[in-house]
C-alpha cells in the first residue's frame, strides 16, 4: 500500500472514531484506537492530522490541562460513505415522524443530524420518494387521544436506567392515589401503549412486576447500584404471551362464541380475531364467531364497541356480564331526562 493511501485510511479511521459534541475523545485515546488497528504513530502526528482535518471538516477541540479533546461540532452534517440512499433517507424520515413521541429528547437530539441528512437526500432525489412521506398516514383505533405530558428529564433518567440496568429512585403518584410515594425501582423495560409510555419494573426486593406510567412520575433519579433483574423475564412474553397490558381476566384461554350481524362480521372476516376463528352463517343477517382467546378487559372493551350488533353466547359468565351491563344502560337511558 502506498504511503498516501495508507495516510488516507488512517485519517478516515480517525474521523470515524471522533464523536459528536457533547461527547469527545482525547488524543491519547484516539492513539490507542489507531494502535489497535495496526497504526504505530506518535502523538504529534495525530495532532498535525487533526489540525489539517479541522479545516475541511467541522472538527473542534478543547484543552483541559495538558490534554486535548476533539469532537465533531454539534450541528455538523453527516458525512456518509457510501452516500445515504433515498430509500434509507425515507426510512429515517418516517422514523422521525413515528418514533419522536416515544424516544427521549436526548436521543432525538443525537439523531437530529441523521434526520437532517435524510431530508437533504430526499429533497435532492430525482425520484418521487421525496413526496412519499406526504402520501402515508397511520391511523390508530378509536379517536386519537392527546398524549400526556412527560417531563423530559424524568424520561431521560428512566431510559438511561433501562439501558444501563441501573436502579431508580422515583416519586410516583398512582392513578387513584391522592398523594405521592417514593420507591426504589429495578427497571425491566419500556412499553408504549396508545400514546402512554410505561416503565415495567419491580420494587425493592419484591418479585411482582409493576407498570408505571411515566407521566405520573414526580421525579426519577438514576442510582449507581445495578438493577436486580428477574431471572428468565422476557418483556415480549410479558406483553404478548401473558397479555399483561390487555389487563387479563383469565389465566387460560376461553372458548368465545359471539353472534355478529352480517355487516359487522365483515370486519372480523377480513381481520380475524383469533388464529383458530370459525365463522358460521346462521341466517342472512347473523354469523356465529367461535374461537379461543384470553379473556381480558381489552377484549371486553373491543366487544362493547359493537353495541347491539352482537350477542355474546359463551362463556356464560361473560354473557352474564354483558346482560348486566345492558340492564344498567337501559336503566340509565330510561331514567334520563328528555
């Protein structure tokens, strides 16, 4: 390899290892990285290279004592090789739109140069991809609720505790409580559900898993102590298999039988409720749905959406629940002033 090419490789490696402000790297630390990559050069050469590179590239330095620290400027544009493809830029553009509500502000700030670069690529793209974000919309079930406000410092502390597996000292006000309480929490994961962000955790030395809405935190302080993680705990299983965020009522699947009117049945014919769902026409206007599913508050909320367009047959306790609710609704509306 020629000397000029070798120098080019070394300098490009240096550029790739220098972090963006507010992070920074010392010259000795940069030298250690170069040595590990097979480059044996002295500190003076690295300093000269950095000074040369700071002319064409937005590099800056700070001096503390006898050490120099280097970093990319906070607003430096992304230098990507190979260049960012329009499809990749589109992915960043959409990620910014849909991930911004659930990511901490510190993370959004770190990703800001990538989002800005994506906008540059899409704006300059000759294809119609630059118009693609304006042609996509994501709609959630039901009316779009306004997400509750979350203190950014609290959110950052919680996310950092989850990432670093550290304990948290929190002050929290449960939904129906009048006062706050202080807890030592061991984070297990983060869950976002219908615009609300939850910390899944345990308290002190207890094993029971809790769900804490971040907007109900009064404060959150990151501790130096390592979190005590539950053995064999998997957040995906907790959410998907155990249905904990569906507010389960049964620990075993139930055999659901519901009669739908024909128009409402089109919805579950196109998007089945269960994997083993069976639809049986009873007559021109009614269709029987049968399938196994876990009973939960979420299931009952979903069934209530259909109102008088369905009739719950089984299980019998679920049918009884709907009968009692129908009686309460009848009494409420019959006694309502006209």
